[in-house]
């Protein structure tokens, strides 16, 4: 892949994927190595709306939002690699496999979302990814997923 690792700040993330509050779940993407791998950073805060009901008095980040944060990281990685900023990229889940949760994620945690592409190439629509989410080196979630990249024609 590329020899120069890249980073996407929140401004670039919003130019690549359409997600916005309350469903934008990644704050920064670092160590972007082409479309091969990247690491998303999610700062988990108490003011996120899902903590009002999941669970009152014992806030835990829902597992589905952890998986979604990994998917958003993957989309940003591909978007940076293929120069898709401002191109109206849409990404759709096709499957979620081998998903396991190992640790609760709570407000105050910094969630590191380590993504690797296992299938996909520029111009292709179907991509597969493997992800591991961790907090302070402890695995919180692992998953494999397939997504369709609705990449605009240029």
C-alpha cells in the first residue's frame, strides 16, 4: 500500500461520510495505510443520546454502535485512499459476522477502532473488513463485516 500514513480529522470525515450527530461515531482516523488498514478514534462521552436509556445509572455504549463506529472508520479509510471527499459516498452493511463483545465501553473511554481490509479494491463495490475495538489495550469487540460502497462515478 502507501508508504505515507495519513490522518482524517473531523472536517475531512464529514466531507467523506454523510453521518452527522447523533450518528457520527468516529472523531478521527489515523494511520491510514491506503485502503489496507486504519485506526479510528472515538471519544466516548456521557452526553451521547444512547446513554439516556442504555442504561440509566449504568451507562454502557451499545454494541451495535461500536460496530457502526468500526464501519464508519472503514468508510473513511476507503474514502481517503480513493480521494472521495465531497463525492457523496454512501456505504451499506451487507453482513456482520463473528461479532464478539469482550468488555463494556463506558463514558470516559477512548475507543480505538483497528480496521483491516480483507477484500476490496478501487472500483469495486463489495468490500470486507476485520475490526478490533479496544480500550486501553483491552479488546472490547471484534467483528468481520461486508459493506457495499456506493462510490460515485467521476
